[in-house]
C-alpha cells in the first residue's frame, strides 16, 4: 500500500527543509513517501506523479519548492488532492520569492500555503495529519497528545539564568 502522504520537492537541496515534514509525520506514526519532482527539470515526472497521485493511494500532497516555486501550484493543477505548499528559503530573496509564487495561485487552483522554511514544513505535516485524522481516531488521539506535549513544554515562568 502507498503511504497516505506524498512529500515532493523540486531538488535535493530542498530536503534540508522538507525533512522536517517527514520527521513530524514519522513522530505521529504517519507514513510518507518522499521524492524529487521538479516542475522545471523533470516536468514529465511531475505530470505523471500528480495525475496518478490519487490512483496511487495518496490522500494529501506536501510540496516544497524554492525560487520560482512552481511545484506546489503545478501539482495542484494536476490533481484534486489537497496540496500544501512549503516555501523553501532561497539565498537570493530569503524565501519571499517562493512564498509569493505559492500563495498567488489563481482562483480554482487552491494550494494551502505555509510559512517559509522549517516551521512551514512542520505545519504542513500537522495539517496533512489533521486531514487524515478526520477518518482515523487513533491518529486524532496522537495529534491531541502531540499538541498537549507541546503545550506542557511551555513554562509558566521564565527561568533565572543568573
């Protein structure tokens, strides 16, 4: 059986950011398939992947891309599955270019756009898991526990480091 979530990225260098999505899903016990599917360098691979994603058993696609960041929008144009876009920080414009590219989709081609970088990758994983948890009570319980642990880790008072 195919993992329910596909994590796709435009290049190997995007893995530095997108591994945080994979790690978060693994911590929640959710399987994910990771692959490089470049909108610019491997357009045929992108087309084949996105057109066949639903039939392959995926439920959600997390797409990370930097620079021109066309991958999330192109994937969303080719599949009816939910696509969450993660802008990967670029050297030139610090990810603002990626954010603008992903967030400015035309009406009718939705891409859920997350924050730039690591936070966006983690939140994309949490959103994807939340979608799956709608029909998976055990995953819902794991998400509740994950959020509780995050809340419990916040101190009420600052520590005196003097």
